[in-house]
């Protein structure tokens, strides 16, 4: 990890109390600050400030129909902006602070920028657990709109260095809180009335959510996360999923006992631990992509528990994508 402010021109700053206080000021002042959460790094802006939120879209080069998650300290703060019903309350009590996002109706007098909802009448809210994120929320004293701190369509960053690679000098500050412990984005649950709908598989498993609110419906029709583009989380290299062999020139992303023969390889978890695999997924994809290989062969990851979210990201990373410059 770096020590303090790296240089006068680098926005990277270790998450000391001084830097967190400065970051809070920058946010209140309408500037962008990237910060660690337990899932992935976020690109934060004051969620009450239209211009600041617009700067997120510009910096991410994100299609403007894609709404943003608003980070809050907890349910009491969220209740200033959105309406909770019993099922939502149950989930927030169980998983907040933590890697669960709830999509809930905006209150009529909601003061959040309309841009965070991108034309919808709902807001995605989450109380992060990472101590730096929580300290930043306290220091900024405003709700923080934050998507993952990557350019739209790229792999989510799980370290401050990865954020710097993605966004460089386009942010006022990157708070360095070390690698993200979970490494996979939050689970997103929306509601059709009170019926819970899984909008994005993520760090809280389906089974954990279903144990509290019953079977989750699949996203459909108007009840979906617009950001779940088929091609997303995409490295430059092609991905070949469920590989059982290595072909010429391929790098290997292994899970469990490795297939022999790759010149470059990373193992998500040699012992087959899905939690470890989730934490390693984006950093390893990023690393293998940087070697310049044309294809990354990915071994099969089981579909249960966190495997559902890991496979969702891998399928999106492997999907045909619009050509990128
Ligand atoms: O773990 C996470 O959730 C990270 C950290 C930074 O909190 N954030 C994150 O944000 O992954 P982002 O913007 O990369 O993904 C947010 C997803 C998008 O797919 C978006 O379409 C969906 O949430 N979303 C946001 N607001 C929504 C809403 N009102 N209704 C439905 N989907 C929404
Ligand atoms: Mg994202």
C-alpha cells in the first residue's frame, strides 16, 4: 500500500482520518471521490447534487438510462428518501450494513437527484459495511451515489490501483483502503408490490435472502436492473467458459485442481472455496487480461451459493460485445 498522498498529481490517498475528512469535503463540494466498499470500489458523488451525479455518468461513460446505487449509513437515513415495506425492512435489518442493495419507491418529497433514478420512480439504496465507506459517509454527511469505479462495461475494480488504471486523473481523490474483502458487487433485490425479485445475484447468496423472504422471483418486464447488460464486466481477451483443456496461446483461470499446460494461469481457489474465488475474480481477470493473451480459458465454477453470482459475471464477461476502441 502507498503511504499518504503519493504525489501532488496522483489522486491516490491512503484512507487516513485526514484524507477521509478531505474526501468528505470534496464530495460536499460536488467533486468525485472513489472509495473502497467491502464489495468493489465505488465512484462516489453527492447524491443530492445533480451536477455531481451527472459527472459520474460522464466519467464512467455510462449510458444515461442506467440508474445508480445511493449509499447511506443505514435504514434511518434511507427512510428519508424511500419507502420501506415489511419485506424490505426485514432484509435491511438482516444484511445492513453489508453487500445487499434494495430497490424501493422514491418518497414524494425525496431530495435525491432525479438522475440517480434515471427516470424510474425507485431508488437503489445500500448501507456499506466497509469502515472507510462508513467513515466517508459520516464525514461527507450526504448520501453518496456510487456505481463501481470502472469505465462502463469494464471489470469492477477491487483495489485502489485498479481504480487508478480505470479512471486515472478523472477523479478528485481515490481513497486507498486496500483490496476489497468480498470482491463481487452487492446482491440487488427489488419488489413487485411486496414480492421480492432478484435483480442481480451478488455477495449475499440467494439462499440467504430466501431464508428470510421466501422464493425470489426472476427479473422480468419493468422489474429489472437496467445495468444488467448482456455484455458487461468484459476484459479485452475473449473468455472460454467451462474449459476442460488448454488450447494454444490460452491463459487459464482455474478453480480447484488446475488443468496443465497454460503459460499464464491464476487459480480462483485451489481448495474450491467460493468465497475466496469471489474475492479473487475481478483482480485475476484484470491480471490475465494484462498479459495480452487473446483468450482466457475458465474452468467450471459450481452454480450454488456465491457461484451463482460468479457465473453471472463470467457469462457476461464472455458474451459477445460491442467493439471497443
Ligand atoms: O457492490 C455494489 O453494488 C457496488 C458498490 C460500489 O456499492 N456498486 C455497483 O454499482 O455495483 P453499479 O452501478 O455498477 O451497479 C448498480 C446496478 C446497475 O445494474 C443498475 O442498473 C442497478 O444497480 N440499479 C440502480 N438503481 C436501480 C433502480 N432504481 N432500479 C433497478 N435497478 C437499479
Ligand atoms: Mg458496475
